[in-house]
């Protein structure tokens, strides 16, 4: 299966605050907010939604194609991704700007306050999908993830114009985009990914009801945090998949990206949406148990045992033949 993953490629600066942000917020003074939090640590890690997703896909044995924009400082990061089965030949390298930066602080409840510097990501709008598809010979899916807004609109429209099946994953850009932009990003998607809050925001900004969203997409995948995930299709009953219990909740950044990687991997293997959600939930828990979005290593036997413990032997039997991890 050929899968092109478009979106952000970034370096993450992750910090932890040993308290609760909410304790420092005064509701009637939010328009004058000026706060500083003393953090305990700083971790600098590889990140970016598209890079995280391709890392997860590569870790499961696939070879996804990464399409995004980076700076000349991407050399080491490129080598890392290529060692994890990611095709980086279609990454655009800026001659002027640095690779994007994500700066995030989590409190003890896993609430987040974050900033994102786009940098070279603004040049992603220069990427055309057709030459990538020509190089590959064909494409099964194009994942349109959070990115430069003009790049997202260009990729989505090109998918519609050329008949490429696409996955709409506007994520963080829902807060930035207006109703018209969000409608353009969602219309005609084979899959739509959001979390529960983003689902409500999408409906609010587009003016669509949930039913009207389902008129426009194939499957709507809504992640629910510790409650798991819900799958909706027009005219069908919702499917709910529980989350995998975590050993320890360490850092939530990148959990959604890992879920998407697992989901798309199972989809590429021809498995059902329910199995895809189960695999996504399992891969996601590997991220929440570590600091950093690409710091996990999958041991096949342990991975499949954990899958069976969460979802039963039948799930293991269907998924196991496809999983090719770096370690047995």
C-alpha cells in the first residue's frame, strides 16, 4: 500500500509543571493574563504530526512517504526517520528557514499550554502531490494533517481533483481556521480524524450538525482520551473501542499521532475499522508512557501479548500476521 503523509515536521521542546494550570487562572481576568510557570525539566525531542505518524507506521513495518517542509537542520532527523522505514525523498528543504518548533508545557493533570513556530513549514504550500504519486506509481491514501493552512487546502483540493482518496485530519488548525476553510478540508474525505473537543469545534465553526458531517465523509473517527475511540458512519450504529490501560501516564504529546499510525496501518492491511481502532489505541499507549513522541521501540511478542490482553485472542490472530517490528 502506498500512503503519503503530509503535515508538520518539527522539533519538540517538552516541559513539565508540577502543579495545575487551573489553580493560577482567574476567570474574570483572562483578558489580562500574564503568567509564568516554573518547570522542572526540559526534553528536546523529534516531533511534528506527519513525522510522528510516519515513524509509527515505519515501526509497524510499513514504508510511508513523508511530505512536508523542513530547514537545512533536518539532516540528523532525516537519518533517524529513514532508519525507521520512512521514505523522506519527497520532503521539501527550505534554503532560508529552520525546521518548525513545538514548545509545550504539561501540568500534573496532563493539561497542556503550547506554542508552535512554523518556520520552514510555511513552504509546504509549494509541494505538489502529483510528482510524488508519479514516483510511487500510485497512491492508496493521502493523509492531510495539520500543516501550513494553504498547504492543507492545496493538498485537499488536489486530492479531489485527481481522485486520490484522502484522510482529513485538521487537528490543531481547527482553532485557527474559519468555517469556510474547515468545510474545504473535510468535504469528501474517506476518513476524518478529530478528538471529542475538535468534533464539537468543527460542528460549531462549519455550522454542520454531526449528521451533516457524516453526509460528507466516509468514516468519522473521534478519539475520546482515556475512554477510547468512537467510529461513526452514515446510517450505521457507532462502534466504540476502549482504550488500552497504560502502565504509567508520563506525557501525552504525540498520543493522537500514534493512534493515527496504528489505525492507518491496519487499514492498509485490509482489516476492519474496529481492528484499526484497536491497533491505534495500543500504539498510542506506548507514547503516553514515555517522554517524546518517537522514543518507543516495539517488541513484537510483547506488543501482541498486550493487544490480546486488551482486545482478545481473535484480535491478535487477525493483526499478528501483518506486524513486522524491529525486534521479535
